[in-house]
C-alpha cells in the first residue's frame, strides 16, 4: 500500500491506515474473535460434509460411466480432473492453515483458543516483506493461479460449465483491490495483512469451501438430472403400493405395482401377476387371504435395445384381525412442546373417526380425529384413545409423549446470522430473532439489543432498529470490523412460556 507511484503524502496516509487497522485488530473484542472461531468451525464442518458428498456423487458418476459409457464417460473424465485440481488446492490451503495453528495449544474441549488468536504476526512474517511478497506469499498466488488454470483446462468451453468457471474466476481474482480511500491494495495484503490469526484461519477455510462448491457443481452438472433419469431399466426396482398396509380377513386388497421411476415413456410390454396393465402400471385387485403375511409376485417385461428384459417384483401385505389398539401420532414431531398448542391426530384402523375419542391433561378436540394439547409441568404426558368398533365393543390404548421446552431463538441482522456489507446497510438493518426449524405459529418481536463496535463502548438499543448512539458507533467502524449484536431481548406471541434468550449475531463491515 505504501509502494508504487504514490506520493510521499499518500504513502504516509496508507501507512497510518495500516497502523490503524493493526490497532483495531489488537483491540478486537473477545466476542468478535469467538465469532470468527465459530465461523471457522462452520466452514470446516461444511467442508468435511462436502468432501464426503462429493466423493459419493463422483462414485455415482463413475458407475453411470461404467454402465452407459459415451456421454457419461467424458463427463466422468472432466469431473475427475476437477476433483484432482480441487484436492491439490484444498490440501495446499490446509498447509497454510497449519502454519497459523502451529505451536498453538488446544483448549481442554479440543478447540483452538479463539480469544487468544488476536495477532496476525505469523502470516505477516511468512507472506509479506515490506510492500512485497515473500517466496511463501508468492506460492499462495501461484497456487490460486494454478487452480484456475487447471479448471479452465478441465472444463474447456462447454456451456454447462461456463457459469461455474466464471464464478470461481471471480472468487479467486487476485488483481489489486481498491480500498475505501481509493488506493490500490495487493490481493493478499487486502485479505490477510495485519488481520488476527483466527480471522485469517476462517478466511482460508472459506477458500476451501469455495473450492469444494466448484467440485460439487461440476459433478452435479456432469451427472445431469435428465441423464440420471435415463438409466437402464435393469437398474430399476418394482414397488408394490397398496391402498393400506393391513386388511381384515376377507376384505378386498387393492393397490398397484409401479416402478421406482414412472413416466409416459416407461411402459412395460407385458405383465404377469394378480392384476392387469393400465397406463404403464399394474393395477392389483384380489381377495385377501388368511390372517398373517401374504405375498404378491409377478413379472414385468420391457423392450430395450431390441431385447425383452424381464423385471420380477415381489411384495408382501399383512392380514390382521379386527383392531384392538389405537394409533396415536403427533402431526409435526414425536414430542410436544410446553407453552404452545400442539396438534395431535388420533385414529384407530377400521374405526370411523366419529367413533374415536382421546383424552389427556391439557387436551381438547378441534374436530373429528383432531386435537390440540397444551402440556403443563413434568417431562411426559400420556394420551389415551378409545374407539367403538362396528360390533359395539370398545378398545382403548395409551401412549406417552415427551414434553420439551421451546428451542432457543436465533438472533439475526438483515435476515442472516453473520452477513457482510457496507456501514450504510448496517445502519438501516433490522435486528430480528427467529425460532429456527420450529413449525409452529410463533411471532418474535425484538425489543432491545446491545451493539458492540470494535474499539467503541457497548450501546444498548431499545427496539429493533439502530438508535442515534448506535449509528454514531457504526460511523466509527472500519473496513473489516465485525460488529456484534448481543443480549437480544424479545417478546413472543403465540406462546405462554418464555424461551431462552436469542443467540447473538454479527455484521462484517466491507
């Protein structure tokens, strides 16, 4: 930043800016450092999952190439080239991460000491020599360029890979970057120089994640949804689908036998079994046998490459005596939550819904077979169902349900847990809290939160938008600063139990 054709005055301004960034890094709050650590954990977890998923997808592509050759064979070669380039780059980034974490003792929980990783001297010494790069720093740029070159060579000019290639070229564009003062900053300087070690570690994990995404996108494009659906009939499985799973003795058994994939072009030439062909599927109609397990079997015949290919199927159904036990299940999950009305459906096979009733503490009916239960104290509630059979006899059965507390709300800024953007975006953003993966009508309204800008006092904000004090603090934030929103307080509509305090969220200034 202080080199090139800049004037002495501009060099001094840039140098002061670097000192200012370094001072901010030195004074970075523990919460922000921990937030970077959590971000790194998420990236590393996603990378591990992506490695496994991509490997499975590549195996599926290899299998298709072995079966169909042709198009799949060429696609598999491309995917393997990209996978090899990705692995080389991914592993190289892993060595860079090792440079950061080398000699750092793990905590008792096996994690890195995020709050102690507030210095960036390791990478600064390894990668930078004044305004220039060290051999190690140059090797980082060389690895990025090699990765992009290998991807270009592997993907070529094929249209289906064009958007993927453009995305990775944009993400790993190593040209100089203009900072907010308008000065050109070298790529590595802009992203790593003077940053805390934990921030650089998270950035490198993000690079690995970008590389894995490229690999995944290429393999998915190579497989192709239409190509996968065009697999050989020899690899299909016939499935027996009955109208219900159990029947009374002497009752008509109705159902159909279908393929794992069915469309207008998948029509068998013949069928042997207890039924007849209708619109490419076998419709079954027969009388149920004695009580116990009964078998259904037969055979489809398909024409492929001029040859008749037989495809046998076999299934079972169970004939049961008249019911003597109710079936009770939660509509949304296998537990009920304290403080809300949980929907419950109750039915007994072979018994009309108007002849079935259910009861439990805090439970009321909302219609035939439909109930809501609002559990009270304790860890378990027992629901009892009673049904009147056609012959006038009654059956009764009970089932326990676990009672769980409400989940902890997730704090968000601009609809995300850790978004990035300019200060102007943060200034007009709304702080919210969401009950993640919670399928009940609960409204959460944020009424107060704390805002922490690195180097500035914590600001307590009433409501869910920035007040004057918060705006003033945000004005003092610098590029790369991570603003923390914590101590979120909220009001909840739709529940009468107060859940745990919403989790904090962050916003990175760009």
